[in-house]
C-alpha cells in the first residue's frame, strides 16, 4: 500500500492573496477629470511611478473603464502609458463583466485581480458580483504599493519580463488565429525549445514564485518556500526539476516545476505544475514523460499525488493521459500509479533538451 501521508495536506495558497493583475478605472482614477467632458485631463499624482513599480514587480495591469475606446486609447498613448495595459476593456459594459473578460484573456482567476475605481457604486457592484476581487478606492491610491498583496517576496527575472512575455503571447495568439491548418502544424512553425534540468540555487526564487502563482495547472496546490525548495534540491530523497520554454517570438521563461520524492523502491511525484501561459502549447506531458522514463530506468514504482482545487482538472487529465491510474484516495488527496509500460515520445513539433 502507498502511504497517503504528505508533507502538507492543505492548500496554503488561500493564506495569502497574490495579486497578478491590477485593473484600473480611468476617469478620476488614473487621471483627474472626465475625458469625454475635457480632453485635457491630467494624470493623478504619482500614478506613473505606481504603474511602473507594479510592472517592475511582475504585476500585470489592465483597464476597465466606461469610455469611448478610441479616444481613451489615444489619450493613454499621448501620456506614454498605453503599453502597460493588457487587454484594456474600454466600453459601456459593467465593470464586473470587463474584469471577467480580462481574467479570461490573461488566463488568470478573478481572485488574483485588484480593481481600482473612484466610484463607490462601481466598487460595490464588482464586490457584489465578484467578491473574490480585491476592490480598492482610488482615494487610497498612494498606499497601493505598500499593500502586502502588491509586494511579492521575490522579484525574479521572469517577473521583470512578465508583461513583455504576455505581449509576445498576444502576437503568438494572433498568428495562430490567422493560421489555416491543424494546430500541430502551427505549433511546428513556432520552433519551440523545451529545456528540462535539475533546479539550481539560482532557480529557487522563480520556483517559489511558480508554486505561489500557479493554481490551474498545479496537481496539488501545495506551496513551498525558497528555504523548503532548497532543502529538497540538496536532499538525496528528492529531485527538484525545473523547465523553461522559448520559441521564435521569445522566451516564456521558467514555466514548469516538479518535485519527486524517493523511497527505496517507490518514487512519488509530490508536485507537478505548469504556467498557464503554455497551456495551449502541448507541453503538459513532456515533464511527466521525462519522470516516467527516469523511473523505468531506475526500476522503481512511480506514483503521483493529486489534490483537486476545482480548477486543476486539466492536470488530472494530464496524469490520466500519461497512463496514471487511481489506486488510493483519502479525502481530497488521490494517489495514482503508472505501470511504466507506455512512454510517449517527445512531440515532433518541439525540440526537448534534458540537462543533467
């Protein structure tokens, strides 16, 4: 029998809200005045510094404003700020629906969004419709950067490049929407290069960030600190694996993490996660197949833990697709096993490099 004991059985991500995207209103929030009444609106005090600081911390930004799109975007361009906002929703829809659309387009949960507005009605409407959104009155804007939710523990190289990575994603998605033919043929045009390696000390800040930020493509929802990950990295009873991806549009950064626990004749995957940005790139099973191959070479049983959080079913499907079958369960914790009889080849449209 496989032990169902785990280092942690609760989802620690609930203990600290991590803001991935700040959504701004425009009139009397980003700038003083109402654009449709006076085209000479001026930016609010310190707002440029706030926007640039959030960007440097890896926090994405967007807009939910009831305004005329062309005029508002022209003003943002005139002010030199348009490049900081992904998927701006400038229309006459409700702010709640705009926030929902932003979350969908960026592929994040609404519980990782903060919304800034000057109108109590708009804040209350969003709070009522989406209570998980962090609503902030524009009157408190000067305290924004001091909020714990806006201060990630580490600012990694991936953090600093996050907005630019998402802009590259927009270019990729545009190219895909215009491509005529099967998806695999499109993926082959990307010239993807996937690297798998044992995590090094310099990878650990990003590794911690991945466990904190990744909810959907995370098999257990476990979070691990830098210090814990460093112990795993140095342990003879564990293997910590990290992966990165790049293509002709640029780098995706470090996008995958796996933690395998070793026992004498049994390996257990304690954690497997992938960044949501690579969900549609067909890379989900590459790390799994690498671990399956290693287990077979070492003549050990291979099990994996899975804990449902109602948003990570895609990872359960990835396990099933790779040949894992449920053997035990206790509450939300499910243990699966792979019989190691089926090791899938690397995708033909992708170069996979393993660095020992």
